């Protein structure tokens, strides 16, 4: 009985360690990206020009900020709900076993989250109207197509 109890404790510790290892890169990317965006929005991390504390990014967009926050939260809730549902169904299929469970398990292991997060963050930073690519090429914010750098919420 004591041996079984120590085995379940070590299994729980192992699962916790695997979870921490899996979540650590995601947390680093998300926190690093958000922190960088916040610092840059205050003018403390400019790509070019002098470093100066400014609230211009918030003063100029103060009217549209509540709508933008609402849309961002709505997108996050919907995408998180869909991801949770798809993940729960995939987990049930994998646990059920059989050839379909093995096929779904292989598909899940192939699609790793880290490259997708890094790729999406990189593309976002490159294409944003205040991103790296426009600054390097000297492209004005108005020169971007409305779907990429325009006033529409999908930009």
C-alpha cells in the first residue's frame, strides 16, 4: 500500500514537471510580447529616435480604445472556447484508443505550439504599421492596405 502511494505521488510530480516545462516557453513568449508592446507604447523602447516617456499612443486612440479592448476580449474568449472544445474532443478520442485515437495522437504531437507562437508573433511585429518592416523600408502607416494597417478592427 505504501509503495502504491509513493508511486502516485511521483507520478503527480512528474506530470506537474512536464506541465511546467510545456507551459514555460508559452508564458515567456506571451509575457515577453505583451511586456515589449507595453514598454514600446510608452515610448521607452523605440526602434529609432530618442527614448522618452510619452502617453501619445493612448491619447491619440483614446476614443477607440474601449471598442478595441472589447473586440480583443471577444476574440480571445471565442478562440479560447473553440480551442478548449477541440482539445477536449481530441483528448477524448485519444483516450478512447483504437486507430482513430492513435491517428489523432500523432496529429497532436506533430502540431507543436511553440513554432506557431513564434511565427505569429514575428509576422505581427513585421507587418504592424509601427513594426520593423515599415521602419526599415520607410513605409508610412497610411501606405499599408486597410486590411493590414488600416482603421478596421481586423488589422
